[in-house]
C-alpha cells in the first residue's frame, strides 16, 4: 500500500511563522512536523509515499528529496492552488492503483494509530475507513456521528459551539479505495472555493457505501493549526523521543532528566537544563542559563549569560542576549534579541490569553503564553513583548519598546521619548 500525505496548504493561521517556511517544515524536537509523520508511516510498514505539495513546494522537495535518507521512496504531486483536500486527492489518481493511506501533513500521530486504521480497513475492505478521536472542543473540527459504534453516519463540519452531535473529530487519517476518485469528481466547490474530501465521503454515505470509523486514543494524535499549538506539539514530540548527550558539557553545568544535546553543542559552566529538552547542533548555551522543561533549541543558537528559557521553541541561528527571559514562546530563525529582552506570558487578572488569528480575536485557552516572533526579527535591549503578541518577519524593534499589539512584517518600531534636561547644581 502507498501512503499519500497532503502538504500543500499555506498555513495562514500559523503566520507569521509560515511567511518564510511551509508549516510542514516547522521543526519541533529537532525534526520538521512532516518528518515526524513520515517516521510514523514508515514504522507502520509503508515504504512508498506520495507527498502533495503547493505552497513553497521546492522547500519540501529539497528537504525530503527522494526519501532515501529516511528509508522511504518519496514521489511528489503538485496541486495547482489552495483548492482543498478533495482537489488534492484528485491529483493523486495517476499515482495509485489500489487502496491507499491518506494523511494530513500537519498532524502528529503514532505508528500504532496508523496500524489500527490499516488493520481495520484490510479486515473489512469498506469503501473508506477514517480515524476519529475524542476532543474537548469539537466545534473546531469536522465532527463524526456514528451508527452501530463503528460506521460513519454523517460528518458535520465545524458545528456551532454546543451543537456538535458528538465529540468525535475527524482525525485526518484515512484509507480509501480507488472509488473515492469518482466521488471527488462529483463534488462541488465550497463557499470558499475549495473541494473537500469529506464531501466525497458524504456521497459514499448517501449511496449506502460502508465507511468505517476507527477510534484512536487522543494521546496518539495531535493537530497543529494555530501558533500556540506548536508548544503542545513540541511537548508531544519531546516526551516520545530518545534523548542522548553529545557535545561539550563543561564542569559545573547540570543536566537534569531527559535532555538531548547534539554534536558540537557547548553547554557552559553554571547552566542548569531540565528535561525534556532538546538542543540541536552547534548551539552555545550559557554560562549560568536556566533551560526549563519542554524547550527545543535549534541549530547554531546562542543563549547568552543568565538567560531563562521556558517551554519554548527557539529556531536556527537565533541569538538571545544576556539577562533575557523567554517563556511559552516561539522564536523563529535568524532572530536577534538584545540583552534584557522579556516575553511576558501571564495576565495580571490570571485570565486566558487571546491572540489575533486571521483578523479574529481567538481565546487560546492558555493562561501562559508569550510571543510568536517570525524570522529575522531584531529587538533592541530591554524590549518587552506582552502576552500573545505576534511579530512579523524582518521587523526591527528599538530599545525599551513595549510590544503590546501585533507588528506587521518588514516594519521598524521605535520608542519616542520626551527628555527633560536640567542644569546640575554643584554648589
């Protein structure tokens, strides 16, 4: 059986991170999201993969190549626009001859979850099989209603809060027979101009074709849709990875719990690192830093003296100056934060933090959330980022600025001062 992975989307809700890279290449625990998915597919016993690409397609092709270094045979099919999951499936047809696994490329999932879906499909040979998972907020997903506990009755896309028929979400993991291609051709574009694979599944249901639902444990699946989801995804990955210590760890540095220190890393004296944590190749940490649990630090990152980093993702080639605090934040590649930079991550009223996503204010549900900084951000000394702010790529921020709202890409923000000067009485 061949696996098809959909990796064509722009990831608009993940901006500013996705302004400079496709969401499928965002690294958590030292690997792109898509690499985690490919590893799970391979571990389930599938070695042939077709990746559907569109947005920044060359970046994905360049990273994964023909799949040889991943122990896979990878091909690519290009979608001609952001035209939905149904359209993405239609471009797959020339590449598959029989039943195939289909997975959304912005998910984290285990090989056990894939095996369970494959085994169920192979046993009963329905027209389609789909994974479902219990979620706390079904209104954010396609909700699946069942009959007889194992057959799909209907799919309701993102129902209003309180109106979901169940709390079972479409997990984005399917096995289809080739019949799905004919059903996709019979569907129409949605109001937003996209063709949805769930509409094709609904046509199968209308024709009384069996569609099986396979319940997978919620701890074996994670959906990444919004910037703060990356923090939980990072936690998910760090808890499951095998940790190893390499590099140079100076006398007086302390490593507590499961921590990965990659080759050519320098951990300077006085550093205190609590796992789970990941520090990638060529990074330089300390001295006297506190790296707290669930932190991932990319390649060639410099963390200066007396910094504290907590539950954050710091991407490649970023420099965080001395005496800085970064908490519950995502800092993209090639950023330079001056000394004394602080990401505030908690409201004075102890309320949940809100963030602007696609021009709508969204309650993140998190009481701790710092800043999301795009690539190539430069912040002067003593910059303060308020909870939940986003900064676009290639922004320059002057010293002592309090960033209390989102900053668009390619802008400079400076603080105006009214200085008062008096003559000093030295008598």
